[in-house]
């Protein structure tokens, strides 16, 4: 494994992926605050895995892909992906940024002891430092994947053409067309 082979985009991707994993496990992303008159109670806080139902799986896959990108490059392993690994990481990073922004705008639904927080008067789901750090780490993953794509000399459009040409045998990067069929056998005339 030769870490000196890594491009700047792969380095950014790997570091951001590790950071995203760390942030998902260690930092609290959302909490509960109940205000009643002059009293404010701060309740249960959750990390990314406790706060989300499905988004956490996408974030986890994004972090794993971001870490895998530099590892694959350093080990010079060809896994035969249909598109560039940098494009996969950039796409997952962009998706993660969008999902985190959605969760900041509309926090996930909480229930404690079977009671939905939305049903408790004066209760609100608050955003903690983890969700903001997760947004930054997701954006860094997306940037690292995009930079790796640029360093490879590819783009999302080029990767889309590459995928299309794999299915149809046409388009940029496709091989030569198949040979024409042989002529039908001639029948003797009488």
C-alpha cells in the first residue's frame, strides 16, 4: 500500500470519511427541549444512529465509500466498478449533504417511552453540534470525491455516457460495432 500515490481529492475524501464516521458515533445530533412557563428542561439527546431511521445508513455508506476511495487507490486495486470511484463518492456526498440539510430544516420525529415529542405541549426537537459537523463532513466528502474526479479527468456527464455505452454498446467509449450478418445463402435458379 503506497500512500504517496494518493491525490489531493482522495486524501480529502478519506479524512472527511473518517471524520464523518467519528461525528456520527460520538457527537449528539438532535435533542429534546421542553419549555413550560419559566422552566426549560433539556431531555434525551441522540447521535446520528439514534436520531435517524434511514438517513444514518446513507451517511454510513457515504463515509465508508469515502474511506475506501483512498484505500483502493493506495493499494492499486481494480474492483471493476461501472463508474469512477470518485464519482460514486461525490454522488453519495452530495446526497448526504441534501439529507442532512433536510433533517436540519425538518428534524426527525422523536418518541420517548412510546410518547411522540410532537404530542407533548412545549416540547421541541433541537439541533445539536453533531448535525452541523455532519453537514460539514458530508460537504467535505462531496468535495473530495469531486476533486478526485477532476484529477482523474472525468465528470458526471462522462460517467453517465460511460454507463449508457455499457448497456447499449453505443456512445462515447463504446467499442467497434459488431460485424454485419453474413449474406443469405443463394439458391440455384433453374
